[in-house]
C-alpha cells in the first residue's frame, strides 16, 4: 500500500497527488492516458479500495485534472484494443452514462482487479 497523499515532486510542484478518504487504500497504480468528453490527458491511474482515480494534465503541469469514479458508480467495465490491435484499453461506463477510455499497460490485470473490487462492494 502507498502513503495517504500520493505525489511525485517536480521542482516545487506536487504531481499526481490526490487526497484519500478515511480508511481508503491504494491497491494499484500506473501511468495511463485518459480520453473523455473530447479531451485527452496524460497522467497516473489508481485503483483504491473505494474508487478509480485518474490524475493528469492537459497541456502543462500547472493545470491538473482529476477524474474519480466510486466503484459503486461503475455500470459497465470492458476491455478493448487500441487500433483494433493493441490490448491496452479499459472502457468505464458510469451510472450517469459517462464513458471513460483509459489506456494502460497490463489492461487485463487492471480489469480483473477493478472487477474484484466492484464484486466485493
């Protein structure tokens, strides 16, 4: 498990940081890309005991973007391929019909661990 406030420091700026809820634990993290609402972000993807969290940046390090979805708000989770070839895409559909496309290495591991956490809720 990781510390309560995850971050990487670049100069004086804390990168990829977000606050954890009480008793929340980080279970998995990796670098990823997020595509949603017509935008593309580079950053870090986390699975916690309560939610999935993406922390990234659109253009530069000063404009942080955080996307978080409680596990109970995930309506559908499926695996896809980038360019119909590369098995590295997770598609998350929320109960509000938002669609998040997450490109991450070891996609099948992520899928399995997220699904296990959803089933344990």
